[in-house]
C-alpha cells in the first residue's frame, strides 16, 4: 500500500522560508516522478513542482520559479520542497504526489499524501 506523508508546513511571515518534506513507503520510490501540488480555499489544486526519478527533469510553475526548489533523496524515500521568499498567495495546503512520468496534470498522479498547511502572513 502506497503511503505519502507530508510534513514541514506551518505559519511564516511573508519573505520567510519553509522546507516541506514528503516521506514515501510501500512504493518503489526511486522509479517514480514525485511532485508537489497545492490547493488554496476555493481554488482548484494546482501544480507547483515535479522531479523525475533520476532528478534530470525538474519542472516548476511560473508562480514559484526562482523561489522554490524541489529535490529528492531516493535512499531516504523522500522528496523536499524548499520554499523561499514566501508570499501571501503561497498560502495553501501542499500535497506530494507520485506519477510514473513527469507531468503537470494532477490527473496523472495516482498516489497522494494527506497534505500539509502552509500559511503566509502579511
């Protein structure tokens, strides 16, 4: 059974930083693309970043490019999202997800974590 568990969310002031972690179990982590999505109240879930199984392909949403960095540690079955220069509009529940190949579409991801709340105050 696939299990993805996010952690690291919290409350931070605008301009601050947070590092999200996602620990995977029950999967062959190293062969899958991993990604982060987010969903703010009243909004659809949106793509944030994705990293291929070998870290050679990395994609970011335009809204976070230059501020967020996705990385993975396959021996630890973990993926991370370093978020710098946070803005109020980054406030959302952040989810990690798994896919057989890189994609920005949430429908291509078959396994999801429960999410972690990130709140950025002005």
